[in-house]
């Protein structure tokens, strides 16, 4: 197969922990041709095409790839194109998904499905599965947000387009900075945010549960906050600990799996705190390397299996 990855610049990828690199290496080990290009390399001139580089992969994390050649190809040249560009989900990202939808109409297989990348906002998508979530409000109305805080006393407030733990605040009803936090988060009521009842089990970790081709990976990565911190995200200093899925983790992942697969979402990262689903990550879910290194389970192999079966 010819497999292309839409990613951030190659020189910025941290090969020792990057899930996209992990998948590239798995594909190369199986004899597949691996290509990469950036979102800016996409263009439409009759057919959706891109200037793409064919890569040679190695296990050396300092020199993990070599560009063999760079050519312009229609996306139909590839057996699969994996959209792995990190957020933010801005206007250019939206345009890229629209181009990828056109590429699908022209016969290209795109993972994850471009329409679902648009439909599954990683924060709002939990509302598709209300039976698994904690009390949640989405609003830009500052008075309504304050009312939610009054009701639940201890609340997490986060932006709808944040990633890696950025712009996440824990707000208690008696917080003297409460007004200022809500004003800043909503930009004085002009931007919608999400407020969720605080889940104390965050102390045991914000669990990343991978769902590949509709089926849960049997191990998750519990991202445990550092002392004095509310956020478990690795980018915010959290410590990742691989562990088997709990009964509740499995229940949530197995319930969501068929719908995620039906919506064309082959690679998904669920975030679960305690018994509650908190995010559905579909743009570029991570933690594959940490799970492999600690638990020995190769999630990337499941991805390539799915591509091979469809191919």
C-alpha cells in the first residue's frame, strides 16, 4: 500500500513519543510505502493533490526519517491518507477537511473521515453520548455560567478549541477570581466555553482510551496530574501510567465504538475521568508509544491492520 500522512513539519515531530511516527514505522515494517505532507501542500486543480515526500523510516529517534523524493500526486494515488495535523481547528483546518471531502468523492480513502472531523468537536462531541458524561454546560452567557457554578460549587471551565490542557480553569463557587476567570474565558461573553462539574477522580488520572476501528485498545494511559495541578495532560506536566481498562472504561469504549466506526472514525482517543467521558479526540490522538513502551501493546498495528483490511 501507499500510505500518506498529513502532519506537522517533519523536523518538529518528536519521534521518541509521536504516535504518527509510530504508525509510519509500523507501516514501513510491513513493506508499505510511506509518504508525508503538510496541510499547506494540499491544493485543488481539477483533482485534489499535494506535494508529498516519500520517506525511508528508521528506529533512530534522532534521524528517524530520510526524504527519498518529493513529487506532486493526486490523493487518489494513495491507498489511504491519514489526517494527523495537530489542532488548532482553525479556518485553514476547516478548508483542508473540505478539500479532503472532495478527495473522497474522487476516490481517496481518508482517515479519519473529513466530515466527522468537522462534526466531532473534541469537547462538544461528548454530548452525542449523554449517558456517560458529568453535568455539562456550553454557553457564552456569563450569567448562565455563574449559575452553573452556583449549582455545582466546583467546576472546570475550558475553551472549546483548546488542546494539551491549555486554558482549563477549576473554579469554585467561593473563588475570589471567579468573575475575572469567566470574563477572560468567554472574552466578556463573546465566546462559548464548556463548564463541567469537577470530577475528583482526576487525582487518579485523566485516562486516554484508544478506540481503533471501533474496538477499544485493552490498555489506557492514565495521565496523572503533578502535585498542585488540576490538569493531567502530559503537555501540562502530567505523568503517564499505562494500565488495563477498568470495567467502566470498557463499557464506555464498547458502547461508543460502533458509532465511531460508522462515522468513519478509525483512530479515536477517548478521555475518561473516573466514570465519566470528558472528551472525544479525533484529530490526532496520541499516547500509542507510551502504551506500547509500558504495556507492550501495539496500537499502531491495529491501525495498519484496519487499513490493510479496507485496502
